[in-house]
């Protein structure tokens, strides 16, 4: 078991240990004390003690179920990916399929080797009523060794071995494809959770600022400095801030549930990594063909389909081999012994032996056009697989072009959001300086702080969107696995 996978198990065990310790503490400490008080105190004292006992039990249970269960798994993206890969059932299934194809390959390779069998026959002949001089009453033992070696099948065995190798390669590429998708899903859920957390923080700040401005507006309205309409506007603004916080909390819960389902762990998940902007410096016009060519070579889905096309072509050759004769080398060696005096003597006196060796040639003459129909069916399957491969390459090429356009757009968003963040920081600095001089009110400062928080959140969201777009490009290029 890996360290990352053990993280979830050790956490769950710690929660169970805390609960059991709470119960043991309750049974071993409070119950004996309650029995002592039951014998030595009056009813009023017992009632108070019983209420205190219930309160302590509630605190212990709440601690075990609440505060400890809410402890977060603080994970980096790499740790989350490792846990997800270790706990993925889909990856376990494709690994089992890989073992099955390897076993099937060994089964196919066994056709190359000779088949040797041994037959042993021991019997007793009761021939009392038969009056023939050639008939011997007694024991008979026979031993026969036979061998069959395939010499030529018209290419059926060799093409079957090639197809088995292609199927093994397809299974291996399927593992890479599943890993690629799992890593992408976990990374997407990880950064979506980070985005939801940042959005919730921004909504909490906005609610705080809206509450402060609402208090200021209420105080000014009482003093007659602002009209009642201004107070109503701030009430609406406060209600909108509360609604946005509720929506942000729901988004965070959904994002956390998605990540937990991918990692197969319980409890809250804390995000350690911070989104960082690393420019790819991709020229859409110059580098597009290069990226498409690399994706077509390295994409595991395309590679698996190419192996499937080669396997379909091998199946056509396997069926065509039925038109040709098959040649096998056969050999048999027999030992036999008979004796009426006893079983052991018949085994020692093996008097007759014979052997035979030869070639067996099977020539197909007519099978009702069965082979012709199977060849036609296999050829159509090969052509269909080739067309599906071309369609997949076209789809991936078009998808890459769209991702490159989204990547450039996301990069522009990041640069604009960074400027807006710097501008919001400058606005906040100037507003605070003017507030210290008495030139603006506290509401203006709160509004500047809200602008800065909003611009910071937009900058983080832009970086996360850029990283997600970049990881989508890496997924198609087959780099994540």
C-alpha cells in the first residue's frame, strides 16, 4: 500500500479510534461515578449530575463526529493524482484485461510447439470360452507416444501470433489511455475545487463589505444624511451578497464531492497547491501542425486504434489461410506386452513395439463458400476500422485547433486580469490614503476593498482556466499518463 493511499485509511481509522476512546471514557469513568452518587446523594443532586453526565457525553460525541471528522486532507495535485490512480477501479479493470491478453498471447504461441501425448492401457482378457490358439488369456499392457507438429498452415499461425501481439499492445495502450483520462479528471476537479473555494472567499468578503456599507447607510439614514432609497439599495445589495455566498457554498460542495468520488476518500479536502501561470509561448499558425503531428503519434487512443486496424488486417490473412492446405508432421511409437501368468510379468516382458512417422496434408476442396463469406466479412471489418481511425484523427485535429484558440484566449485573460489586479491594488492604496486625510468615507474604502478582492479572484480564476486548458492539450497529446 502506498503512503498516499494509506493517508485516507489512516484518517478513517483515527476517527474510529477517537469515537471508541470517547465511548470507553464514558463507560469507564462516568458510569462508576454515577453509581457512587446514586448510593450517597439525594435526588436533586443526582438529577444535576445526570444532566452534567449527558452534557459531557454529548461533547465527546460531538468532538468525535464533528471537529475531528471535519479535518481536511491537505493534498497537493500530485498526491491527489497518486491516490486517485491507486483507488481507481477502472484502472484495475484494464490491468486485469492486460493480464488476460498476455495469457491469450501465450495460448496462441503454444501452436508453434509440437503436441506430444501418451496413452497407457492395461487390461485383463478373460477368454476361457474362446478356443483359438491366437487368443491369450491374461494381462495385456500397452504404451503409446504420439506427436503432432504443425509445419505449414498458409500463414494462419504466424498471423494469429501477430494479432495476439497487437491485442497485447492495445491493452497496454488502453492502460495509458485510462491513466491519461484519470489524471485529467482529477486535475480538473482539483482546480475546480480551488476555484470554488476562492469564489466562496470572495463572496464572504463581499458579504462582509455589504454588511459594513449597510450599517453605514442605516446610520446616515437615521441622521438624515442620505435618503431612504439609498438604504433600500444597500439592503438589496446585502441580499444579493448573501445569495451569491449560498451559491458559492453549493458550488464548493459539488466540487469537493466530485473530487472525493474520484479519489475514493472521505472527509474534507484541502488544496495545497496554488495556481501558477506558465506561458506556453505557442504560435497558433506556426506550431499548430507540429502539435497536431505530435498528438497523432503520441495519443494513446489513436495508437490503440492503429493497433486495432493492424489486428483486423491480420484477421483477414488468418481467414484467407483456409484456402491453402495444411501440413502436419505426425509420429507414433507403441509398446505392448501380454502374459497369462501375471500382471507384473506382463509389464516386464514388453515384447511388441512399433512406430510410425508421416506427413498429414489437409486440402480444402469445398465448404459451401463459407471461407469466401468470412473473408468478405473480415475485409469489411478492416475497412471500417481504417475509416474510424481516419475519423478519429480528424476529430482530434479539430479539437486541438479549438484548444489552441482557447489557450491563447485564456492567456490573454490572465494578462488582463493581472493588470486589473494591480489596478485594484492601486485604487485601494489611494483610497486608504485619502481616507486617512479625511477626503473619503469608510464606505468608499469598503468599495475599494471589494474591487480589489473581485479583481484578485478573477485573476486566480483566469490562471486556473488557463491551466485547465493547458492540461486538456496535454491530455490529447498523450503527455499526462
